[in-house]
């Protein structure tokens, strides 16, 4: 009898242990099934741009060169001097040319009363030719500007087309850049251009598009491009003509918006809301679809908030929810066109784990 009682007690104990184990297992499974998933609302930057590179040039540039051979008799300026349009920069010996001109004028004066009208016209044409030869003994400024460099002295003997210096107008700078044929339709006169110069690392320099030709150019690589003209009105002293740059033509202003996984959004009476991980505060938001897995938050979030999951992904999409969450800013560059229709790369995932 005592043996039977002992067996019954042992069986009862085993049943109790099994019961406790089943309760604990059920509790663990229940706890695992209700583990919270968190998502981070990220600030995304969208730049609708055309990337460019090149070198800047002066607004105007004149190569100072002799128009005829001769000896330099005067140099009226030096490098760095400002000149006006028409100012004489270099004078060559013009004694022979002046003599020939005065001789021609004397002949015209003596024949004025006896020569026919046709002869007088011929004499006048000869005089104009001699006047031009006198002018050819001078190197003059063709616009208001600054003498960038000058390498000539009195007594130097020059040949025709000898280059002795450069005159520049640096009231503004210009540039010509190549834009691929697929991006030309996005161009407009006046579009903002942001220039970055290796010689000026402090900040970008603003410029704008001034125009482009109605014909393309085929490069040595076989690509078709259009040469677009740019201009910079205000620029720092550190930037000089022929300095190199990289830049961006703004097709439309840069935009920033908050993006989050659609599983972080709940709906109550068809109105979207989120639940903040901190304090589990419920907050109304205004959203717009953004690809298949994300929404753009138009109102209600500023970016950086950690949110509690409100709906679960389908089984086929579970592999998109990797453990952990990401946060911070990312930049989505686009070389032209409207807002992307699909999900851009680098957007936050989301998955099990506590708030960061």
C-alpha cells in the first residue's frame, strides 16, 4: 500500500513539473511573439542637379600683340594698371608712316582744285590706307580692363603678331561646360550654379546659366554634348581666371523630407499616426506613399524619432527588415528629372531591437 502511494506521489510531482514547464514555455512563446520592433524616421536630401567641371575665364580677354613689325618707342602702362577702351598701351616707331600720310595730304591739297571727283575719291582712299598704317603702329585697349601681364620695353624690336601681354576684364567670370544631350532639355536660362574651387575651400560660389548653342558637339569619345555658358558676377579675390572648379547646375531647389518604413504607420478612423518609442506617445502625422516600403512624412515628424512598429510586413517581405535600425541624414543625388518613383537606395530598414 505504501509503495502504491509513493508511486502516485511521484507521478503527481512529474505532472506538476510538466505543467509548470508548459506554462513557462507558453509564457516565453507569448513574450517572443510580442517583441517590439522599432523604426527610425530619417531626413533625406534630394538634389536635382547636373554635375559639371571646368575652368573659369575672364569676362573679356585681349592678347596684346604687334600688328606690324617695328621698334618700340613707348610703353605707357605696366602690369596691374587699369586702362580704358582706346588707350594706347604700346607705341612703335611710326615716323615713316606719318611722313607718307602728310605727303598724301599735301598732294590732296594741291590737287583739290584741278583733280576730278574720281581722282579725289582715289586720293581719299589712299589717305585712309595710310591712316590705318599709322594706327597699326599702336597697340591699344579694345575694352576697359586691367593689364594682366606685359613683357616689352622701349627699344625692343617686334615682328607682326608678336605677343607681349594680356589685357583682361574681370568685372565677372565666365565658364563653358559640357552637358550631355539627355540633360539639355532640363536647362533654363538663369538656373543657379554652385561652383566649388580647390583654391577657395571656404564655401561655394554662386553663378548662373546664361545660354547654350542650338547645336550639339561630338566629343573625341563619341559622346554628344552641348557647351553651356555660365557666369559668376560676385566672386572672392582668391579666384582668378583659368582656375579650375567642380559644380552643380540646380535643375530644381534642393529638398529635404522625412522618410520612414510604412510599417511604423498606424491608422485610426483612416487617419495615420505613429507611436514614439520614448514614452510610447501617440502622434498624428500626414504621410504620402514613397516607393513600396516607405512613406514620406509631410507633417508631424522632424526626423531622428524612433517609432514603434504598428503593422507587420508580409512573410515574403520579412527579409527587408534586418535587425537594428538606422538614423541620420543621407543624400540622394539625381542628375536630373523629377522625384524618384521607386525606393531610393540607402533608406532605413528596421527590425527587432530596442530604441537607440
